[in-house]
């Protein structure tokens, strides 16, 4: 679901983004560009640079690590239904680990149809938190459902199963991935899939194996989840930044 934003900064193009220094670029908040930051004009230009197979008509930008379902997982309720004191504690946690965070980008105040206001948390919309998925096949909607709960490590586990010898399963996410064999087989194997999509930072020691997937879904608290996810986003953002300058 897109985040609502009443106004945006002047959109910038890829050349302007590449002229930023590395910290400024990797900490840049793409929410300033569009209400759907993972599909805005700037990030589409970046996808085209990094992923030569990317086609915006058949592939969709996506935010890889999210907060909302993780909050429900750890706190037992949706963010909007939590006590304001708990919401402020969540914002403190997010801002503690997110470089260059600004309060107006951490949450948004919205209104129910009957007129009552409520707050909604926003995701991290920095460079290292964006990737692409095929549109058709229902992969993205399914990875948000139980038992995956939008945890990216669970998507990687299912993808790894696809590339293994035991990829037949009634697991609905794996079934959705199997329905797009044409897409995933283009990468030949899991290692190539990870390297070509700049997903190495989701693996400990940058070594691609099922045992080395960083288990974000198993973090004991929301704070531990945010810390681990933000470290991945930061490291991956630097990796993507370096590649963008290599290709430009």
C-alpha cells in the first residue's frame, strides 16, 4: 500500500543522484520523490542501470524489509491500534538505527472513513532496501501472508528451495515462484540470483547458502529486527552505490 504524502520535493534524475556523495545517496529518502518510492522515476532509472533484464511492464519495484507486519508480529497488534506510548517507542527504535532519519518520514497521520485520525508507520525507503520481482505469479502478495509475514529471509529460503533438487512443495510462496520458472531460471542457480540482484548482504559472510541466510524473522524483538535489517540496508546500499558508479 503506498504511503500518502501531500507534497514531494522536486523530483531528481539519476545524474543528480549520482552526483551526491556516497553517504548522502545511500541515506537519501526516496519517499521525497513519490508516494510509491519503490516505483518512482528515480528508482526505476536505478533498476535499469543495475538490472539489465528489468522491464517495468513485467517487473515491479519492491521494498524488501518492512515494518508493519513485523510490528504486529512482535507487539501483537497493528501499529495503528497500539497505544501512542508504544508507537513513540517504535519510532525511537527506528530512528535510533536509521541514519539521517527524520520524524516526518517515520510515520504519517491519516484519517479513517468515519473521520477519526490514526497514525501509520512508514518503511525505510533508502537505496539498499529496494529490489525487483516479477509482477505476474502473485509472489509479492503471497510473501506478505502467513507464515512468511513479509520477512525477506523467508522469501530467500523459498527461492533457495526453487533452485534445489527438492523444489516440489505445497508451500504457496514456492508454488508462486515455480509459476515464474521462466524468470528465475534465467539466473541458473541461487548464487547467481543473489549476486545479480545484489542480495549478498542478506547472507552472513556474504556466502550464499541456506545456512547463511540472516534470519530476520527469528530476531527476538522488534528492536533487534530493525537493527539487523538496517545493517543489511546500509551495507547493500553501499554495494549498489558502488555498482552504479561502475556502470555509469
